[in-house]
C-alpha cells in the first residue's frame, strides 16, 4: 500500500496578483480601482465564457475592498431569480446615490442577458468589459509559474501534452497540476511524460 504524502502546496486564493491577465490587463486594472475606491464609475460589469476569470476577479475584489468601501458583488447574473434581480437593481441605484459600487459578472453582454429590462439597462450604465480568452502561451506561462511555486519542474513537452489532451480552462489545468503534484510525490518520481500518462490514466482521464 502506498502512503500519500501530505506536503502538497495548497491552491492559492484568488487575488489580483495571481490573476492570469493575458489580454485583460485593462479590465484587471479597472476592477482593482473599483475595489480600492479609485474608479469614478460605480458599476462595472464583466462578461465572458466559463473559465475566463470572471469569478476569480470578483472574489479578488471582495477580498481587496478598501475598509469602509461598500462593494456589492454579483456573479452569474444570468441565473438570478426575480427577487435577486430586484435586489441587484436596488443595489445599483443605491450605489449611484451613496457612492458605493457594484461589480457584476455574467456570460453575455448586458443587452443579451435573460433579465428584467430595467436591470439590463442598469448593468450597461457603467463600464463593461469582455474578458478575452487566454492564448496557449498565456496558459503555458501560468502552468510554469504555478509549477515553480510548488517546487516542481514541468518540462515543455508535458505542458504541450496537457494543453492538447485536457480541457483548456485554467481550473481544469490547475486541477491536473494538483493531480501531478500528488502523484509524483506518492510515487517519488519526477514529472515526465510517462508519469503524466500514468497519473491521468489512474485518475480515469
């Protein structure tokens, strides 16, 4: 029986510093300014496909909000029920009156959301950013940096293999790296292409 070592680097909590920005540098800057109270706009809306980093930025903003700053955060607004839509509508109106702020995110531009018309218009009042998909090179840089943080060496051929064989969103890639970290420790082997194949096969992938 193999004993699984416990010396695994924990996943990092979402922060502005560990957001993989790619082509989204301006959106990252504006969200940071909103959380810190340095943005004149009171409403900021982010949209993009699953895995684009919407939830990461919202959680980072919640953690970094300046003391005394009133910031309302709403994720996956396309799924809000009627009472939640009314609450978000009221929060936007209140933020505009009291200089608070609202940071919201969804999977489509405001005008295409399946929401009340008055809420769709409110979400479009402020800044709207589409989070653009990361390139393969962006994802490769992230994997190298995350592996280095864990004290791992990730050969280029392994990175190429992961990007070609697995779902390419960052949560999936991070989960794969976590798997490889555990597997290499438990088998006392360096991360090589044969180990990656063994680990993914053992995990049913």
